[in-house]
């Protein structure tokens, strides 16, 4: 069975939607950030602070490779997991990539109380989110097999769109 990778900006709802999908479809759920934290025995913020972003990206790439070598999972990816081309190639070989999108304003509303995202700490405002999102847009769009806008939608609508796009032919 193929994997399904949910990609998109921090706070777009990848983890929440992946959890519902996995439960409904009785598939394995892999939350990449949580897996990395559990394996490293420290938070993402501490990994960034102690070892730097490049080290985190290496852990991320190694995990993508492992997930791709198996199958059948619903994978909630970290927001930067598609920034390395080799990660995207790995994902494509083993499954389908769904890009969940949202406006910078929606993202800000969802993340502004959180301090667990090192890239946004000290940059927690709509302008910064908008800029980073623009810089990443091409990577997200190039990786995506399917793009789903999440603004103003119920979780159930988003889940149904994913099921229609990914599982109707299985
Ligand atoms: C990151 C997103 C985070 C986490 C890390 C880096 C990014 O995951 O992997 O803080 O570069 O966009 P979420 O998208 O789950 O917040």
C-alpha cells in the first residue's frame, strides 16, 4: 500500500488531519516531528538550538527514507520536509503527496500562541509568515500531487477531499 504524505506550512493542520485520516482508514499514523523528537529524546526546539537546523534536516531526510522504504502510512510531514529534493523524490516513489494550503492570516491565527516552532520564535507575525510561505510556495507546489485549500473548511471536508483524491482508486 502506498503512503500518503501531508505537506504544507507550519500550523496548516497536517497533524490533525493525518490523525483523523489514519483513524478513519485504519492506517498507520506517522507524525514526523513527534517521531524525530522521540528518537532524539529532545524537542525540535532543543535540536535546533543544540545542533542547528542542518542536523534537524538530516534527521528529517533519514526518516523520510525509512518511511518510503515501507508503505501504507499516513504521514504528517514537518513544514520543511519538502525543501530537499531528495526527500520529495523519496516520497513520490512510495506514495502520494497532498499539499494543504492556507493563507498567512489563517496560519498566524493557528500558531501565534505556540513557542514550539523555532523558525517562528521571534518572527511571530503575519508579514514574516507571508514571506516564508512565498519563499516555499514553489517547493510545496512542485512536490504536490494534489493541492487542497483548507481556509474556511471543516476538518471533515478536508478529510473527504483527501479520501476522494487518494483512496477512491485503491
Ligand atoms: C518546520 C516545521 C515544523 C518542524 C520544524 C521546522 C519548517 O513542523 O518540523 O520546526 O521548517 O517548516 P510543523 O510543520 O509540523 O510545525
